[in-house]
C-alpha cells in the first residue's frame, strides 16, 4: 500500500515569511506490488483515449523490478511509471494504439491559507516529440476542467536530464494553487509508441523565504594564472522570493581561500535555474588544484544562514592553472567495443563520421576490444579488459572516454564535442618516433615528454599502446567487417609507468625527458575463438597481429584522477617520403583587401619529394570566415574544385618546384583569417608518413600585404613570451603588424630592437603578429595574451 500524508497548514497565523516550509501534500508511491500492478489507491488511473485499456494506463513499480537502474530518492519504495509500448516475447513493440493516460488524484488537498506554493517531484523521461509525445503536470479545482502547470518543453528549458540519478523538478505554482481550498493534480502522458515517463516523490509545499541550491560548476578547467579567478556554476532558487544575492566561499584543495564573496546583481525567479559567476580573490601559481564553491547564506541581504544547507556546495572541479606557455591538445579517444555488440556498430560509425573528416594528426583514437556481450571479441586481451574494468570501472559497452572523461556511448559523440576538446590547451608537450621490424616482430618507440608546469610525483603516468590500423579476422555477429585502431599490446602493460620513475626530473616544468622502449611479439599468429579468458592471446608465446605493416604506436600521459593531459601518435622513424618538411608545417599569405581586386587568393607549398614515387593527398580540415570558401586545390597533375572528397594522387618529380599543393581561397575581399589543411603522404604506406600542411590566409586592410609565402603559427625567427616579441636573427626585420582575427590591423610599428613590448599598446586578446623582413618574406605567429 502506498503512503500518503496530507498536512494542514497552521491556520491564519502562517505566512510565507516564516522561516520554515510546510508540506501540503506528498506521495512517494510506496508499493510492494509487482511491476504489472495498477493499484493506486489514492489516484484514478485513466485511459483518456478509451481505446487502449491494456497499455494505456500507469503502472506502479517497485524499485526491484525497474530494470533500468532508475535511482529515485525513495527508490526502495517504488515509483509511478508509464511506458508507451506493449511487450511481446520480451521486446517492446508498437501496439498501434494512441496513449493518453492520466494519473489523477481522487480527493483534493487544500492550499487555502498558503500565499506561496511550490510543486516538486523526481522524474526520468524518454520520449520523442516528433511522434507527438507530450508529458505534463496538470491541476484542476473541480476534476473536470484541467490546466497545465508545466509541460515537457518547460522541463527541457529547466535543464532536466534523462538517465542517471533523478533530480527534483520544481515549479512555482503560486499563481495556480495559492489560496485554493480544493486542488487536484494529475500526471498526463500523450503519444503513440514514443517513450516512457517515471515519476516519484511528489511534494506540494510552502517554500522557505530564502533557500537556494548550487551545483554543476561550468567554469573552465584549464585557465591561465592571474588574480581574481572566476567560477561559474548553476543556482536554483528554492525560495519564495526572487534571488538577488548571496554570500559564498571558495575552497581550494579542501581549504577555504580568501574572504567570503557576495554574488550580487541577480534576478532568479522562484523555482528556476540561472548560471552565476563568482569572482574570487584567488591568485594561484601554475599547478593542479581542486575547487569548490560553498554558499553560506546572507541570501538577499539577510544575515541568516540558508536553512537547507545540505545542497549548498557545488561539485568539486579539477582546475589546471598554466603559465605563459601551452601547446595544442591532441584529445585521446578511448572506445570500448566488441564485434559481438550490436550497438557498438552504430557507435563506431558515429565516431568515424566525426573524426574521419578531421586532421588525423589532431587527435588519438584507440579501440579496446571486449569480452562481452556473448562470448566477446576474438581480439580481446587481458589488457583491454583491465583498461575498461580496473581503470574506469565500466560495466557496459559501447562506451567512450574523452581524455579520461565524458564516459558515454560513442553514438552520442559529435563534431561540437570533438572541436571543443581540441580547442583546450595542454600543459604537456609530447613527440616521438616508432619502428616495426617485420622480420624480428620487434616494435621500438622513442617518446619525448616535456611538462610545461611542475607535475606531482606518483600522479602522472605514461601509457603506450601498439595499435593495428585495420583488422578483419575478428568479425563476429554485430555486422562490422572492418575494425580500426585496435589495441594489440600495451608497453609494458595497461598499468602504465609513473613519469618520476623514468627520471626524477621528468615531472619538472620545462624539462624534456626521452623514454625508449620496445616490445617483441612472440610466436605465430593465432585467431582466438572468442574473448573469454581461457582463449585469449598469451603474449609470451603468440600474437594476433594480422599485418605488421599496419602497426603503429601511440602514447599518452594521464593523472591518477584519470585526466589525460596529452596524447600523441608517434611518427614512423625516417618517415616523410623524402620531404624536408616536418610533420606539420604551414604556407601563409597576406593580402590587402583594398590593394587587390582579386577575390580569390592562391597559397602554395612546394616540397622535395622522391622522383617517380606516387603520393596521395586529401583535404582534411578548414576554418574560414563566414563569407569565405575554398575554391580549389591543385597538385602537379590536376586541379580539383569543391566539394573535394576522397584521396587524390600524383607522382613526385626531380625538381621540387614542380611538387606542390596549391589551395585557392575565395575571400570576397572580406577581412579575416582562415585556413585549410591538406594531408600528404606516400601512397604505399597508408598515411604512416603523413605531413599535414596548413594553408593560412590573412585578408587585412592597411599595409598592402606582402603576398609572400612563409610559415604561420610556427615562426622561425621570432617568438612571443611575457608580452614581448623576441627577434632571434642577426638582422632585424623591417616592421611588425598586429592584426585581429577578423583582419583588422590594430597596431603597426617598425622594429628598432631585438625585444619589442606589445602589451603596453594592445588590449589583451587573440591576435596574429605578422613580421615583415627585408627580403619580402613575412612570418606570422598567433598569440593569446
């Protein structure tokens, strides 16, 4: 039997200004019944369509039968549940009948003496609005005429979540319910095979005057050092009056930092959410920290504390403070998958639909094949299982970790996630090479690691994985026929190596540590029948490498809290196809929008390639201002016009001036900075010798533009540090120009010394520093200061 409590308010003496809340009605849907029970003694369970008597009603579920891991506040006492489907042979199927199901209170409760009324309940929802699904909480004074208190669209705007642990959904019902002597409520679901809705812990109450809840820190984890660090987080106003201010403390590494701070200037309506910013007095040095905001009261200027302190602390946020130097991040994408896992196929397909159009040198991906469902993937190993179960405590697949976090189904991976993770800075610089001896089956790796801030001993580990680019023999039951980025062996194992055990100075800022290692595959190839422990490859006597030409090595550094600081795909030793260029280089051109009538500008890069050797290239990425577009890409054989898809091929010539890639960008004389990336590699080595060239164009107004080709974001003859430009050559350049990313020149000056300070004349921000030399060549550096 469910438990109902209806409490009367304390007559005319009670007002909303009293410093306590009063419950007017509550129901936690207590039940010990079976999952098929529809016995709600205080509720009328109605099929409003009149045509779906079997599946058109709500069910009363005890927690032991929920099957989906729903975690309500009173989950052991059960919850109310509506499912828009029928069950046939343990499968959810469409019964082709509409649903309009209402769970209505039989008897009213009173809000007659209340001047403020809130309604709260916990929920999980999963529905498809394209199938006309609607969920709503409605009220009535006579049980005949019903009005909506709120619907699905309001809940989405209030940041409600599906999955995980249910959080209270609150609504200010004062206008609808305050002063009413007879109130009925009902939960209503409308749709047709469109989802489900679970509700629990319904409570109607008079709120405290001043009450807030804080959660979900949203401020950046990576931030430059400096005074008055900002912290952003969400606030829910659970009080009866608008929230205008409150006082809070910042705790760093568990200890209060500085004085209490008043967060003011707010206007958060009752029962609503708002993101707020707290400016602290914290001025940290570079390093790793944990931060937490704790509100301490003084709500709306009141001197009293918050009367519900249990929800006054935000989550604890890991914060990395960096100094004047950071490097580009290469995100690590770890995907746990299996050829026996049906949903793993769309998960892998979604992942590749995002990353396959990006620069392959801008991220690292590894797939850990698993031993379930069923008998599991034949290429599952003890290391891949332990990486899942021990490192991350993952118990379901497909799962994906982004730099040690995110922890969701790869089907939910998006370009926005990919780009936002790539945009984060990194405080560790990594590079290295690998080699594979097919005769001896020995894989060697040499890795360079350079922290840019001090790391902590026994906190950061180096992980190394030997990866097979493509495999085919592990086909099983999920429809996949090709498997990419399959981890075959970790060096020395999946447990990694603490940096400080490699060298005591490996964790010191600015120190580059070189680590050399190797692994030799033993015995002969064996295809395991499945991924079960008894059948897995024993690396001491055998291996599962299909093609040693497809092996390569990746490495990453990861903290004990699972945060990945940086990852890298090692270069094949001696790679480059004879090119004199490095892994990533750039061609750059600057034009003046007023000095040229052209709307298309060509940027080219020549290379020293092997005569007669076939090379491949493809356009992998671009970032252009809104009015710009790529017009064409040319090699020494042909020109290709957009859209350019797939891989193009050409043959190297003796004269390097005839080995080129040319990118033509149509900028329409619109100011700005943009770029395109082309991946060039030896056609016979499947991109193992990849060289990514960045073709950068700056269209500006003011100096006429040099029109010369040089490097961008990797200048040879000058660098930027601590607000100064430092010129390294014996002969000083002619001048330097500071240009905003939208192409506007904000400052120009002739060079008079080997050090030029720009902070005194330029506001802080992101700029292109263009340096012009006497030989007509320009070099450009992108800086953020």
